């Protein structure tokens, strides 16, 4: 089947995995554990998608940066103590399997670490549909285009045949930096008013809309 795009690069948290709420709660809690004034939920949303160690330094702002690693470790401990059972958004499992069956190459680019993503994917039935994954342990953090560039190089697919699907400003800026199209989702970290400056092809209010858009336009 001849399609407009051959490669679809998905973000993970807030795009495929319904995890933004849990991550935000645990990040805020990790600050409280160290008697440090926690960031607002909006401030946390603004760093979702980038490497965790960089994210916590940004959230600390002018506060004592020496405590950054301690707060990060507390966040990791809190996450590991939580149920951390992966919950895909409604429509994701069927949608990914359908794209795979139609012959699309599927990749994931995440600001999370390698162990985190591998553990998450192992809990799902879409693992075998995903051809390439890149994490912040493998590449520069978003919005640097390295993740996209390495995925395209490994799969030998040109930028004009590739598209990023993501929920954060960092996903869309990464796509722009890599010179490829993007599709913005508004049900994750950021809403349309924050995402609108990056020139995405469209805005999706739920995961089912993502796959319907790709069926019609991709």
C-alpha cells in the first residue's frame, strides 16, 4: 500500500502511555520529601519529554542544585514503589497493531531511560510492532534531533517520509529540528495553545483520532 509516510515516530509518556498524571504526582512528591518547595503541575508539564536529570535541574531553578540528584533518586524510588503498571490510552493497542499490519515502520523516541522504556514495553502487546526505540540514555535529550536522525538512518527512511507524534513542545521541536512533519496530541502534557507554534499538521484530542488521521492522511 502506497502511503504518504513510511515511518511513524511516537513519543511514549502522554502519547501512547497514559502516565503523565502519575509522573507529575511523583515528581511533586519527590520535592516534598526533601522539604523543597515543589513545582506546579504546569511547571512539571513543561519539562516532560526531556531527560530526567536535566528536568530536575530545570525544576529546581535558583534553588540548591546540589540536591537535584537526591530528588531525582527519590522520584525513581517512588516510581518503583508505585504499581507502575502500564496503561495505554484507549485505541493505542489496536491502532499500533493496525499500522504494523499495513506495513508502517513504527518507532518510539522518549525522554525516559532505556530500562524504563523496555520495562514498559514488555508489559504490552505492542512490543513486537515497534522496530526501533531511542531513549535519553542512547541519545541527546529532546528537542535535539538525534533520536529522529538515528531512527531514520537505521530504517533507511527519508525525512519527508517520516512523522513524529507527540504531546509535548519538546517532541514537536525535535521533529522541527530534524526537518520532519509532526502530529500533535492534546491529551498529554501540553494543550493546543502551547503546541500551536510548531507547525504540526494537525491536533488530536484522543488516541483514536491519531490512528484515524493516519488512516486518512498518512
